[in-house]
C-alpha cells in the first residue's frame, strides 16, 4: 500500500509543476465551474478470478477548472470534480461448457453488487485548439479518491448452484457474494480523452471518455484474506458544462 501511495504522490508532483508553476507561454488566470453527468461501466479485478460482464451505473456532480497558462498551442489547466458514482460488478454465471446456470427454482442465475461512492478526481488538463469560439481536443490524467457510501446486492437465488454434474458453475469462487466491502477508501489513477466546444457567451461543453484503474482493494489482501486482489477498473463516458467565473483572455 505504501508503494501505491508513493505512486500517486509522485504523479501529483509531476502534474503540479507542469500546470501551476511553469513560467513560459502566455499566463492565464481563468476559473470555470459547472456540472457533469455520465455513465460508468465497472468491474472488479478479483484474484482468484471471477467471470464478469460490465456493471452499469450513474455518475454525476460538480466540476471546476483553473486555466493557468497557454504554451504555444497547448492550454494548461487543473481540473477537479466532486461526484456521486455507482460502481460494482456483475457476474457472468456459466457452467464449465459456457452455458447459463439454472438454479433450483428454474431461473438463470444472476448476481450483481452495486457500491456507491463520493469520488474526487484531481487531474492535469491539457488541451489543443481554440480557447473561445470553437473546438479543442484535450487529455487529462491524475489521481482519484473514492469515499464509500453504501452497497446493495441483486440476485435471484438463495444458494448458488455448485453441482459437479455439469449443470453447476464452472467457476466456484463465491466468497465475494456474501462479503461486504471492507476498505472504505478507494484510490487510483484516472485518465481520459475528450473534445470541448467553447463560446464566450454560453460557456464550455465537454464530452469525454475516461478510464480509472484502482490501486486499492475493496477487500483485505493479506495472506490470511481470501482475495489477493480486488480492485476497480472503470470506463466512464460523461458530458460536462462549465461557465466562466474569472476570465483573463
């Protein structure tokens, strides 16, 4: 865990000099705030592995961007969000021959866990294109923290079908189905690509695809724990609207 924290701190130290204290280029002091909303596809990287499809959930919250410099054609900013996010995992329950598993009540077995967080990404935002009256393309990356709010489970059986006659599960790892989240703080690295349209009279409209890789685990990962790894992997597609509070250009 110590090494993971050092990775995040190192990334922050890399971001800040390039976005805040750079002294070349045209200085900016622009501040924008707004709202964002999007959709998250998530799963959990379990070890031992658990077969999954993507869990779908909502994310939304407030956004803030501080533009500090334009260096040639590159616009340098710091971007942050405070979001509510619905993560989790959805199991792909199949027999050893990749057929759906039927439980004793005659239904195809289904299981999903929804875990809700408050998320705080803090990103370096680099853009190329027009600042006003037009489009630009941007890349952003940085650390992200998640604070656990609660969780819920959806399943259509009481006891999983683990029969060894070919009708039961091919993957018999089921400990995660009865284990609540143990680690309430999630942390990792987020990076995204997007496009922005700006107009001085109406504000900024951003559309982005972002990936988040969790460096923490939702369960303990010591030698006495069941899972050696249980970290998030998320794909996020979101739209953001920002309006200017302070503008120097």
